[in-house]
C-alpha cells in the first residue's frame, strides 16, 4: 500500500494544504490538537472532493442505465458472433458508438477519487512515522500525532504492534475496538449501497448477466473493504467511511427522485406522484412535469409502471397532457365500454323479481300508449286528406281488361 501511495505523492501537497486550511478553521473552534479538529478536516476534504465529482457521478448513473438497456443487444451480439471474437468486439464498439455509451463511465468517480485517497494515505503514513509531508511542518506534525478519535490516534492501524501504538500515546485495545467498528460500518454501508441499487433501481423486466455481476459485487466489495481496512490508518478509515456514507445518501436521493425506468423505485416514485396530483389537482414542480411529459411521449412503448400510472391518473379523473401538465377530464363512455378518462363503465344493479315485474308492466303500458297515439295520429291524418270531387267515396277502380263506366248485367243463361 505504501508503494502504491508513493506513486500519487505529486498531489500530497494540495491534499495536505486543504487539510491544513480546514484544520485552522476547526482548530479555532475545538482546539488545534483535538481529534475533532483533525477528523472534521478529513471529513470536509471528502465532502469537497465528492462535490467536485458530482458531474462524474451523473455520467456514472447514465452509463449504468445505458449498460442495463444494452444488455439484451450485447447478449445477442455475443451469441451471433460467438466464434468470431474480432467481429464481436467490432460490433460491440459499434453499439457503444451508436448509443453514446462508455463502459468505463461507471468507474470514473472511483478512478478520479483514488489519487486523493492514496495521497491522504501517504500523508497519514508519514505522520505515523514522524515525517513532515507537503505543507505539514513539525508543529502540525506533532499536533496530528496527539489527535485521537475516541482514543485511537489518526495514524494508528488495526495491525500495529503494541510498541508502535504506545509510541502514539494510545492503548492497543482502544485502537482495535475503534478500527474494528469503523471497518464494520464501512463494509456495511458499502453492502447497503449495492443492495439498494440491486433491489430498487434495476429494471426487473430485463434478466441479463449484468444483474448477476452486480449481485456478486454486492457481496465481494464489503469483503474487500474489510480485508483492506485492517491495514488502513484511522484517518483513512474516517475518509473511506465518510465517502461511503456520502455515496449511500447520494444514491438514495437519485433512486427516490430519478429512478431507473421499469424498476421498483420507479413504481414507488410514480405512486408518490399520483398522490400529489390527487391531493393538489396539478403538478407544480417543473421536474415532475418533465417526468409526466416523458411518459406521455413514449406512447405504446411505456413500461408496466408507466402504464399503471396513466391508468391510475385516468381513474382519478385526470388526463395527462403532452407538456407534462394534468387536467381534469369528463368521463364519457365510448364503444369499448370505458370512459374517456380510462375508467370502466359501471354495471347496473341487479333488480329483484317484483322490481322486474313492475318494470315490464311499465314498459307494456308505455308500449300501449305509444300504439294508441300512433293509431289516433293515423286516423287524424286520414280525415284531414281532401276528397276528389265528382267521385263517390265507395266506388272501386275497374280491374285490368274491364271497360270503364257502368257494367251491363249478365244474361240469365250465362249462370249455367
């Protein structure tokens, strides 16, 4: 570890300078030789670095989501060109280029943070050895060696010998208890962060080897941190525990506010969004309107969570618009038996036998009344027609082949 840290010694001066500036601030409050002053200086260093890494964290989130979405296509390419490794690599690179995905983007925050981590490790190791480093002079070195966090010196390690711990004015028991607790907390925070990612922020409809890899890392990373932690100084454990807690909180915020489409977290987020719409009748946040706008724009390509959200909005009497707003819609029944707002048409209540008989009798009475009115109307219309002058009312028209006018009576002999 010391050899690796020496490669990053070129940034020990900036790291030590930042720590010293924070130490001046906290030293004026808690005292320059206290563990609070030096411990909070390390915590502030972590916060400053993580704030600077937020753009890389956003890229990491986007890259991880793109990688999840590309897993089915990547698997198809691997199966199609399983006997041609070169063509397989070319198709993979082509897919990354078309989608704008960089597989290394998910590692950018860790890679960018590693120089600061090793530089801090190098600074604390020199403090433990009694050597000045960066802008930390003899007086600051002595102050740092006297600083203890819950009885453990900043430069002490879990595997240090009793003699080395005694030279730092501490007991081996207190050092090991403090370092063991911090190692457990560090590993537990790492495990929870990965577990939260797997259970809530993964599209459950896509089953790919990528999910299995993430599940393996969920158990491997905490073990790696636990093994490496016994060789970390207390100051480095403070640094690493703080960055793990920051990552956990940052990821929790991203999962709650911008979940992966198709994940459990998205279902919970859309449920909260539905409650907000039902309670207020509108969406006031621009970010929330943008979410609804994206769901409406997908059309038939919505996932199950988004279809459920649109259906629930419709049942509540709201219609999402293309600009992300929601309006109250009138429920009109269409041919499919559903309302314009998307709800099902209610079936009529079942009637008793006596109620059905009354309904039939009422319908029969109405039918008779309609028939009587119809007959009366026909008679009135017939009487109102003008009669043709000069023609008797009961005279029939002659049949075909007969002469017009009055017919002669037949001869009696013709009756035979």
